[in-house]
C-alpha cells in the first residue's frame, strides 16, 4: 500500500516538472522544423531553377535536332524524287534515241540520190556512149579499117566488122556493183585480129597487129581505170554494208533490252526486222504511260514509296546502257564518214581516169570537163542528202538528253 502511494507521488511530481518546460520545448521544435524546411525549400527552389534551365536548353536542342532531322529528311526525299525522275526521263528519252538511230541506219542504206550518181558513172562503160567525145566501137572500127581491113586476103570485111561490133557491144551491165566488162571485149577484138593475121590467105603483117594493139591501148587503159575505181568503191561499200548489218544487230539487241527492262512480259524475240520492232514497240508515249503506271504501283495511300520505286527493277537504268548508246552513236558517225569518204575517193579516181584520157587525146577536152563537173555536182547532192537523211545532229541531241543527268 505504501509502495503504491509513493509511486503515484513520484509520477505526479515528474509530470508537474515536465508540464512547466513543455511550452519552451514546442517552440524550439517548431523553430527547428521551420528552419530545416526553409533550407529544403531554398534547395528545392534552386533545383527547380536548374531543372527549368535544363528543360529550356533541352527544348532548344530538341527543336534544333528536329529541324536538322527535317532538313535531312527533305534532302533525302528530294534526292529520291530526283533519282526517280532521272530514271523516268532516261527510259523515255532512250526511245527517241532508238528511233533516231534506226532512221539513220535506214538512211545510210538507202540514199535515194546515189543511184543517179552511180548510173552516170556506169554510163561511161557503155561502148556507144559519146559523152566524152568518142565512141569506143566506132574508134576501134576506124583503127581496124586503117590497119587491118585494107589488107588483101581479107574475106567478107562487112561480116568481120559486124563480128567486131558484136564483140564490143556485147550485153553489159551499168550496175555499180559489177565490174566493167568492156576491157575484156576490147581484148576479144584483138584476139580476132590476131587469129585473122595467122591465116595463110591474110596479108596482115606483125607490125599491123602491133600497131592496132597500140592504137586500142588507150581505150584499154581508160576502161581499166574505170574498172579499178569501181572495184575499189564496191569493196569499200561492201565493208560498210557489213558494218551496217552488225550495227543493226547491236541496235536491235539494245532496243530489246531496254524495252524488256520496263516490261518483262512483252514478247520481243519474235521481231526479226529492226524497223518493225521499233515502229511497233518503241513508242515514246506508250512507254511513258507504262512508266507512270509502274510509279503508281509504288505509291502507298497516294504517297510515293521511294524505297519501293528505287528498288523496282523495271525502273532501273544501268550505266552500261549509256555506254551502249554512245557506241551506237559513234559507229553511226564513223559509218557516215566512211560512206562519204568512199564516194569522194571514187569521184577522185574517176576524175583521174578522165584527166588521163585527155592526156591520151581520147575524146574531147570540153566534154570530159563537162562530165567531171556534172559528176561533182551529183556527188555534192549525194553528200547533202546523206547528211540530211542520216541527221547526226538530231541523233547527238537525243543522246545528250539521255546523258543529261
């Protein structure tokens, strides 16, 4: 009982003392709390300011990066779009180049005015032609009468003259692709005279035969010169024609490759004729529409998918195709030059033959000069027609449009 009362008294006294110090303790606690929170607020404010600065800087950086990224994206889109545009233009312009090349090749094979020029030269082979002021048939008969037919022992002279005329005027060709046969005809007449001279009845002496052969030698030289010029021209022309055929094959393969590239389903191998292939399949408008259809297939919701377009094999234009076009152009230029050069060489050789004839007093100078001038005029017409029809300037323009990018 006593212990219990004592414990209560002690507790009461302790509680009384604490009650007296309580206001002071609470004040100190609040003071400490406010001071501590004030420091935290200041620290938090500083951190907020720093964070705000970082956020602002980050916003500027992000904005700058977005603008840079946008510029890169726009540049890429421009590059992609330009690449597709270039491919499309090359494909379409190639059709123009193909058609121009084929037209030039056809013109090279068929220059209309060349036939007149070559026919004029071919007429020089005609033994009855008198454009140069002489007729080989009449002249040889005159020489025969002067040296052979006036001899005794000659039988039917009229018959012999008819035979000679028939030998000289044997059927001949004026085609420029054949050799002039009149040289062999003249030699045939000489053989007749020799045969006649060896008969017992004939009074033809050796010097008569030698004199006759000398008289006709200038005619032999004249026609041999024409024949040599013709053979040289024909040989060169055959070489050019072989090159033309080879180039037509190259152009046909080039055309087939380019058309097959944009439309693998088209059947091109059935065309054996280049011009037919070009006329039916190498249509610029049709090719352009086909390319546009391919580009439409590469769009997604109306927006061009550049990756799909650039990876589409149908729109691919290989670098070697440009090189092939250049080779075709260069060979056409060389063929045209070779053709005109061959004609010029032929003209010079013919002029040399005709000039030598004047020196040998064969024909009339005025008529020979007139013939040379006429042939030169016709050659100029051929050269002009060839240049106009082949039209290398237009061909070069078409090639440059392919290489423009």
